[in-house]
C-alpha cells in the first residue's frame, strides 16, 4: 500500500510506500531516500519533517497487492525494498515458503539489511560491485511455480520482465517509482474529453495533458506524480479508446480500456467520455 502526503503546499503531493507492519493499526511507516536532483518531495521530507510535525495524508491506495494463495518470490533493489517489507511479514505469518533476492551495488547503501538478516536463508543479498549481477533467467526458470514481486529501478524491472517472458504461466507484479520508457510520439493529436455527468466537452490540445485540460476547465481531479506511476488520477473510461502511457496497467488491462491515468495517457479516438 502507499499513501499520498501533502508537503508544505497544495502543489507538492508525493506518494510513498508503506513499509511498516501490516498488523500495526496505530501508525504508518515510510522510508524516504533523498534524491538529488529530484522533484522536491524527498528534499522537503529530509529538511522539514521532524518529530511532531503534522502532515496531511491525501489518499491511501494499493496498486501492488499481495496474493496469499501463491508462493512468493520477492526481488528488490535499493529503496524498492520498502513495499516488499510488509509482504514479507504477511508471508511469514501465513507460513509461506517465500524468498527475497535483494540487489544493490554496495551493501552500505541497501536499507533494512539488519532487519532482513533475521530471516536467514529466506534472503539472498547480492552486492553487484563484488559479486556481479544476479542470473535472473536461471532464478525464474527454477521458480516457475512462484508469484514474483519486483520493485526497484527501471533497469531491474526490465530485466525481470525479460527473464519471465519465456515463461508465460509465471505471474509477475511490479511497482515502479519512475515511469517506464515509452516510445514518444511527435504527432500527438488534439482530442475532446466529454464529462459523462454533465456532457461538458473539454478540448485537449496536442501539447497538453488530459489532466491539464481538465484542471484548466475547473474539473477537480486528484493527482500527484504527474508521470503515470502513483495511480491517484485514475478515471473510469465510459466511451472511446484511451492511449495508455502509464506505468501501472498490465497489457491486458490496457486492452480492456476500462480506466486510464489522465496525467499521461491520451486518446486514440476523437472523443473520450470519462466518468467525471
């Protein structure tokens, strides 16, 4: 699960994975690594969020859910370990034969290593600077009965997807902290959004996002990342075919076209009717 935090101003909202215990109903725990350069969120957290400071939570969501019916195999790198930690606790509580492959260039930059060391052989740590890269193809081939969960930089997620591709029956869930690379188009076209509730028509220029057009028209749409990774701007599609450019939906979900993320996605049809 993840929460949205409003950091100092109405415009600065960021999403962070919860990394505390799922059994703790009294508090939420996040871990924020300062990113330089970044977009301001981590810098604000490190500079201003001290004990006792009030922070507004804008939303809580879960786009990276745990399936207790399958044997879990977790793959994480860097701060991508954060959403994996609660899943590990769930797997432990349910007595599942889980495993974690935790990757990093140097162990001194890999958070929560001491906490994870308590799980013994359930955890494999690979420091690439001394041990080289993990053989993901072999790992997947030897664990085709597992449900894989991966979180980390885009290079890792691409490698995991490539390793799983020859095994169509293997299930993979990923969470991205940055948008995946997509083929860019130099010929984006104008289209029109129709609000299903009022039949209001809102034009979207070729050089603007659907979200921007909606906000300019006074339509309130919850949003945060602006890059198609957090899921806060999800809108149900009533009619039309969306041009999906997010980093959340699976290929099958994109084909279904039931909803879209308006901060990045556009339309393949002249009009797109949204449940707004």
